[in-house]
């Protein structure tokens, strides 16, 4: 049974924040070899969605960003840092994190539109969840990305 919990930055204790940073480093830097500026100043204004497995281990994460932040230049609600540990992949956890992130953003803002900067190789994954591509491909930290929008 997976446990999903939302936190504001102020609700995160030091141990949980450390877990999040270690999780993101494991997935993006060590797992994908993607060297980038993870601590970008948005964590303090974001809502954090954590997925823990039955042992309490953090296995999935996504950072929710309201439209007012203009994250990655987007004018709509957004999310980023969607990540699932290798051992938890293939069971629909990433899709569930996206659904919950979009639902929470819509609930908090009253606007269901979500715009993201998606790694290009994940375009089909997001398309299956209702996102549409709205940009040409571009690079962030050397990784191909596309902008996608969810507008139910």
C-alpha cells in the first residue's frame, strides 16, 4: 500500500527535506547522469508530494508549483522534479503522482490547466495522461525537453 502526502516547505522537517534532496539526486544525477542546479529557489514556495511504500521508504516525489511562480516561464500551474526510484517503476506510480499533482493544483487554485517542461523522452507518457505538446524541442542542462499542457 502506497502512502501519498502533501507538504508545504514549512511542514518539512530536516530529515524529510534531506530525504527529498537525496531522492532527487539519486534519480536525476546518479540515475540519469544529469548534472543540473536542483536547489533553484522554488522548493520554499512549492507544495511537495511524497509517495512512500509500505516500509515508509520514499519511492516517488513531485514538486507542485502555482502559476504565480512562473516556473520555467509558464503562465499556468506546473509541477517538476517528478521522480520514481528504479525499484518502484513499472507499477503506475509516476502516473498516479501526475494525477494527484494535477488534482491538487486545480483544487488549490481553481484552475485545472497545468503546463510542464517535460523531458522529451517522456512525451508519450504525459500524452497518455492527457497532456499535449505545445512547443518545439529545446534543451535544459543539455537534456531535450518539450512544453506540454494539460487542459481538461
